[in-house]
C-alpha cells in the first residue's frame, strides 16, 4: 500500500496543477518514486539532454532486475547450493513484486513521449520536457522508439499475470 501511495504522489506531480503548500512540497519530494530523476539534480553534475534523461528513467527497472539476477546467481552458486530451487522461486517472486509495485510508474514513464501539448505557433512540445519539440525528429524520435521498446516491460507483466 505504501508503494502505491508513493506512486500516486508521483502521478500527482506530473499533473498540470499548481499545488498549494504544503502539498506542493510533499508531491515534489515523493516524485522521485515515479522515476523523476530531476529531483536529484543530475544536471548539476553533467549536461544531459532530454532523451538521455528519459533513457535513464526507462533503465531503472532493468538495471534493478539485472542487479537482482547477479545477486541471485552469486548467492545460489556460492553460499546456498543445497536450497537452489527455493532461491529460484524467491528470485521469480522478487521480480514479480518489483514489477507489481512499480507497474503504474513504469506505465506512466513509457507514455511520457506521447504526452504533447500544442502552442499558438502550431508547434507541439512535450508536456514533461517543454524544451523538446514533438514529432519533429531528434531526441523526441529517440524517446518514442525507446518508449515503444520500454512498453515491453508492463505488457509482459500483464501477459504473465493474466
């Protein structure tokens, strides 16, 4: 339930609403749990374009799954050879819980490149990254392709669960 609450706060952060204090601060703090990397101010350390930030957002879950996989292999081969079967079930359960817990966040993150708004000059910009023009090539095209590939994560979870 707590993870769902954190994700809801992240979703509220993405809405185009001016929240009054203290709700504004609460929503901004908890937006990190919806893969909002801007909260940790990566641009202070390195100059990152919009497409790179989006790719990192999409990479959080696969990197976590890879980390769990490496940890699983290490522990099942080095320390717990006798209970290898139980560890396999635990690994699959951990991946399932991870996907279940972050399903909303993953789904919303993959849809970011498709959320555009029009302007009076006829141009479309992304809702979350207002400096990025929609449907005019460049970084947006990269993000759309990455989002298409990234949609495999929530769709595969639905297929496995249903």
